[in-house]
C-alpha cells in the first residue's frame, strides 16, 4: 500500500505544470512611516493551448486553456496575508486597488497555432478578502493574524476577450499591494 501511494505521488508530480514563470522576481516589500509595512501580492496565470493541468501557487489561476472558458474564472488556490505584531494590537489593513491587470511575461514553450494571438493582458481581475478601505484587525494572543485573498475574472466569448482565441499563450503576472498600519492606542 505504501509503495502504491509513493508511485501515485511521483506520477502526480511528473504531470504538474506551474503557472509561475521561472524568472519571476520576489514581491516588493517596504516599511512605511512609523508602524506600517506593505507587500505586493502576486497574481499569476498561465494561458495554454488545448488542455490545462494544475498545481497552483497562492493567488494563481494556474493553466487556462485559451478559447474554452466563458463566465467567471476563479483562482485555484487563494493567497494568504500573514500579519505579525504585539498581541492585542489593532492593525488597519487594506488593498491599494480591488482590481488588477495580468500582463504577459513570456511564452510557455508551446508553439502557438494561432498566428493572430496578440492579446497580452487579462483585464479586470477582481481581488476579494480585503478592500481599498481600512479593515481593522486585532492581533490574537500570538500577535498574529491571517487573511485569505481570492481572485476572479470574467472570460469572454469574443476573440479579443479574456481567454479568447487571440490571447497570447504563456505566463501572466499582476500585483496588488497590501498595506498594514498599527492603529495608535487612544489613552
């Protein structure tokens, strides 16, 4: 039984396709004035031709078969924001924007059968879990808290719509920025 399980795991790993491009730089993080900091949250996708197999990373749409989607497309695995500070601190957390555009970063190694494929963005990607206005979070006894971010976009039916037949094959990346600021205690 153990041997069968190991074979199954090895087989599943051998067909895994990651949407994160190999040359992707780490997200930009910064410390703000006083008790605040921010980090980019990456949103990635990979547009493929004909068939999609997925094991995705946080806020990653994984492989998306061009020309085969309509309606809402949800990410495979949500993103996770981890906050750390002093237990009991009140923290304001917000997004810089509630929508993102994913931009083509390069081909995925597949020869594209559509010579007219020139759409290099996936537009109007909506991010959920935080908003652009401050949400106050109180850190627990461990001085930590976690928030989950999800994302979706609408695939269209036209050639030039998101994931339409003119979508370029390959890796796409976008970002939103999350800022966390400690709320001053009022004496």
